[in-house]
C-alpha cells in the first residue's frame, strides 16, 4: 500500500501550533507552556495516527481506500462505478503542494477520499482513475 | 440498434391543458383575492378590475405556454421543446428511461387528459414532463417509449399485464390507523385526561396540542389513503405496473432492471397482523434539477400487504427465491442490545440482504450488479469485541444493505467476496447504456436483443403464480 504524503504538512502544522501556543502562554506561566507542549505532543500523535490511517491501494478492478483511527473505514470502489473524480486543493494544501482526490459514485454514502496527495501523484491518480472508469463504465 | 422510424411530425399538448393548469393556479389566486379584498381600501369596482386582470394574465400565460410547447419522437429519443423567451429543448434517449408514469390529476381526469412523466437517471421530475395529453395519446406514447426502451419496434402493441395483487381499501385504512402517530395521539389524550384532574390550565394547553397534532395527522393520513387508494400491482414484460389513487390516479411502469434496491419494512404495530410494506429504489432524483448527484426515488411497491404477496413481488424483481440469512455472533448482543433480535444478513449469487432495526424491522436487498461500493466500518467498541459492519451501497442516499456486527474475520472475507461477486454479476449482466430485458429471465444465448419479433424479444419475468 502506498501512503499518502502528508507527514510534512501535519508535522509542520503541529510544530507551528505548539510553538505558537507555547509563546502565548509563556506570558502566563511556565506551567501552562508545558501543558500546551503536552497538548501539542498529544495532537501530534493523534495527527500522525490519523495520517497513517489514510491509505489507498489500486487494484486491477477496484480501488481500496482506508481511513479513520477510532472508526476504521475501508471502502472498495469498482472503477466501473465511478461517476466522476474530484481533485481539490485548499489554501493550506496548496501551500504545501498537496491535493485531495475524491471519487464519486452514484451512491451518496460511498466515501472514498484520499487527502494529502502530492500534486503530481494526484494528477496521475486522477488520470488513471478516469481512464479506468471510462474503460469499465457501467450504466446504473 | 433502434428501430429508426422516420421522424414524426411535431405534436402539441392537448388544447385543454391550459385549462387544467389554470385550474391549479386560479383556485389559490381566487382564495388570495377573497382574503385580501376586505382589507383593501379600494372600491368594489377596482377590485373586480384587479381580479379580472389577474385572471386574464393567467389565461394568457397558460395559452402562450401551450403554444410554445411541442414534442416529437426522433429516432430513439423523445424531444420536448418549450419556452417563449428562453427556448428549452430536451432530448430524452429512450434507452436511459428509468420509469414512465401516467399521472391524472382530478381536473385532468374529468377532461380525459393525462400527464406523462418520463424519469431518467439524475434528472428532476420536471425534465421529462408532458402535461397534458389526451389519455389515449399518453397511453400510446408510453407503450411506444417502453417498447423502444426494450429495443423493439415502437409500433409493438403494449404487452398484456398479469395482475399480482391489490390492496383493499380496508387494509389501507387500517395500516394508516395502526401507526406510530396513533400511539402518540393516544398518549397525548391520556395525558390530557390525567392533567385535567390536576390543573385545568395544563389540560387546556395539552388539549390544544392534541387537536393541532390530530389535524396535521389527519391530513397526512388522508393524503396517504388518497394516494394509495385502489393500489394494484401488475407485472408485464416491460416492467412492474402500479396503479393507484383516489381523486388523481397514477399509473407507474418500472422496468425491473432499473431497480437499485428493494426494502421491506415491518413496523411493530403491523407485525401481529403479518403486514409489511415494500419499497423500491430507482435512480433519478425526486425533485430539483441537480445534475451531478444521482439520487434515487423511493416508490411504494406494496403500501401494505401480507408476507406471501411481498415474497412474490421480491422474487419477481430480484429473480431469486430467498437467501439464507445468518445472525451475527452472540457477542454482538453487547454492542447492539436492542437490535440484535433482528440483525441478520446473507448473500447469494445475485443479491445481498441485510436486516436491521430495533422496533421496526427493515430488510434491504441490493442486487449484486447494482453495487456501487462495499465498505467495512469498525468502531471502537466493535474493535474490542472483534466485530465489524459491512455496508453494501447502492445508488442514492442511504440506500444500502448492511451486514451489521459480523465477526471481524467474516467481515474481511465478505468484503472480498462481495466485491468479487459484484464484479462477476456486472459482467454476467453487462448493463451498458444498451437495452435490456427483465432481470428474471436472461436472454437465451444467441438470441439477439432486437429484431426477433415481439414474442421473443418481449420476454421478461416469468409469470408469477
């Protein structure tokens, strides 16, 4: 399985948040600074786990996407069922050169989102998915 | 592929259709006028002028609308053009039809008119509307569209219909009475009586709430009875035929292959009587013209009926006798103490079934070739217990069969198995945008889908006994 490339993003965000929180609370006291650091560390672990849970696997006939730490989800989406592929990049994502690929099927509950892909990989995945989707397209 | 008839000449809607449309507009308008007139300071004469002006405007709009709307069949598409300033031309490819309805509102029924509504996947109801046509024209057009949908010559006469079942009025009324809101009303009434012995003011307040609730409830009940009155389900080679309605009648035709999922609902109060409700999900959104998201429309297949009737219908649509269901492991009781008694799921060669519900038992069938995606979800408690839920999604919102709280290993195995079987099912019944026959009887090998004459090509489900 390939891992989504988001470590840089999450690590940086966590570090900035930790530094920022530490700086702000140093005025109030060392205790709160330590607390903020601890919270930052917890957040870091949380974010790291969350990041690790995002994985995807391209198979011959379908795409597998997993996510979630507490609630673990694994979706299997056949290429033929794909209605369209979305590539979005928010401002934060864009500043790190990342993008999110989302697959839509006719079922609203299909939940196949791959966040934090590098721009090139997102483009490659999008092209591959749409090519495969077209080749195996199925009516409703 | 399609019987290419020379393009028919343009046709208009029935000249009386503005009258029916106006009937709908004029009545609220008159009410509005009647309500506003006592308050208006003007003299009677000016009010009358206003009224007349309003009616004239409405009439002109109606007539212009009729003048600019026309339709015709071009090869394998139905084309509808409308609009005066903003011309709107719609092409409805018959191969993509999801359902064809003939709707007759009361006013139209009196005048012998009917509305034809053609539903395509992902389109709003407004898109394929022809309101109104003379009744025989509407029937004929429906037959032609459905014939073309199944890849036949459009002139093929409408195949005969085999009645499956009907819902007597008494049972329908009983089903409306025996519902959760009735329990609420009874509870409220008891509360009123109890409160009356304590304090008059509270009793009056509660009584008011009860009356308001009852009025709303009665309207809903009336609507349900009026909509589902005289419900008959029949089965024809071109699809399931449903007729219903008290004042305005609706005749629906649902091509069997277009069914995304079948749901069977057994509420608590109905269970002692052995009643259940059957619904089907079809692609195409219920309203609005949002194009990107494919929604589904829920159609009652049987508003209230007995187990045997429901069985015949599900067998007719899914083409299977029954799928053995298995309950989740006993430790799932800890996770789902209130629904464990109903939980069960299974899958066969063609279909996946999941049973859920705490008080109201809901069984959902999803044909394997309609599966959009398969998901495995595991919450924290489920992980501790070694359980997982597998969702089998079909097109639409929250349309899915759930394998709730299966053991984790079974869930992983199911995921692979269902994904693989769905793939095979799609291959076995390649449903491209081409024409297809009924699900129950796959075409005999070698038989072309078209040009084999009406008898052979118009096959579909085997008649149910």
